[in-house]
């Protein structure tokens, strides 16, 4: 197969390119800025349908491995801005892919959509604009692609690993915390976690099968306390992680949400409801059981790094 990888210079995209080439597939890499190994420097958000169609011609499949900035605080309402970044470019991409006759596609999504399916009573899209946009992204990409172009959605939890100097965007702040003097505190609850290599292999598998499934992925399910302790050890500063009471976390996030509201701003994950996510066990079953320590060490080893933007 020949596959176009959008975001091919980023953390996940670079690993997808590598795994596909290891399996003998042809790969074209697209990114917003020119870099070694990037075949086309194109801003997907500004590309016209004709430009996208020309890029897609001659390919069998396409992977969208871009990322969003759900954590950034912006003036209300943020839904139009997030849709413009997360949904509309992918709809144009898969509309062009359908016109070009592609037969398979993959989008990097979020495990929050998995938990929305499992727990609609949590009202995640209603409470968090980022999750609403992830739900819209998956549905509208598939509608644009049509039945002849199945689109798999890899639903990502915390992803550990690196690609050159590219890291998960949340890793540098955690590394500074782990190496600093402030106490490390963790609430109850926890999260699924996966290595970037596992994500790339899941993506390649989905392309080879022509899968249109929702694919929640995890190598391990980690309590926050365990995850932070392993991060501190990988960062070269092993130390105890103390318990943060859930009530204190709820009060702090409600205060953060109130302060945002007073300034007329909001973020993709609503601070007023963020404690509900942090205190839940956001575990994906069954995890693969693949070893995760190497990816954690790679993420937090001390060297100059660039967050994946």
C-alpha cells in the first residue's frame, strides 16, 4: 500500500511512518513545516480541496496524526475555534480522500470518546468542548469518507515515547515537577497509558485490515500515584508520591472554572468538571500488557526536547 501520513514529523506520525516502512509500505509524509523526512509542507487547515486531492492521488490510505491544544484557555465561546482546528480540516481531508478513491483511513482520536460510549451519563461532550469536538471529528470524518473508505479511530490515552526531540506536549511540565522541590501529589483514580510504538503498530494493523473500528488502546492501566512515581524515577529524581484528597481537588478545579468564567475564557477540558475526569479510573480493558518502562524512560530522560505541537 501507499499511505499519506498527515503530521508525519510529529511524535505519533513519525512512528507511524517508521512502522509502515518497516512493513514494506510506501509512505508520503505531510507536515505544516518543512523538515528532514517531510515530503510536503502543507497547512491542512488552509489547504483547498483541489490541493488535498492532488496530494492524495495515487495513495491507498491516509492517516491523520495531528494534535490539538485542548488545554489552552481562550475567549468564549471556543467551540467554533476548536471545530476549525479539529473537525473541519479532517472533513475536507476525507472528502478529498473519497474523491481520490482511497480505501482506508485512520484518525488519531481520544479515549474520552471511548468513555463517552461506555458512560453517556457522564455527559462528557456536553461538559467539555474538546470531547464534543472529538465526537464530531469521528462522526463527520466517517460521513465524509463514505462506506467505501472505512475510517478507524485510534482512541489515545496518555502516550509515552519520543521521536527525536518530539515529546508529548504534557511531558515537559511533568518533568520539571518531577525534578523540582515541590511535593508530588496524586489523587485517587488513574488512566490508561500506551507507548507511541504500540500506537503506530495499531495504526498499521488497522490500515492493513481496512478497519473502520473505534480502537481504544492501552499497554497498562496506571493509578496516578504509580504513574507519577515511575515518571519521577525516569526523570532521575525518585521520591514518594503523596495522596491528594479528592475533595481538595474538586474544590480547586471548581475555583479554576469560576476564575475562567469571570475572565470570559474557557478551555477544551472544562476546569469546573475536570476533577470528575481525574478522579475516575479511565482504564481501557484489556490492556495489551506490553512493557511500558522503556517508553517512560525515553520520555523523561534528561536532554533538550521539544513538545509535539
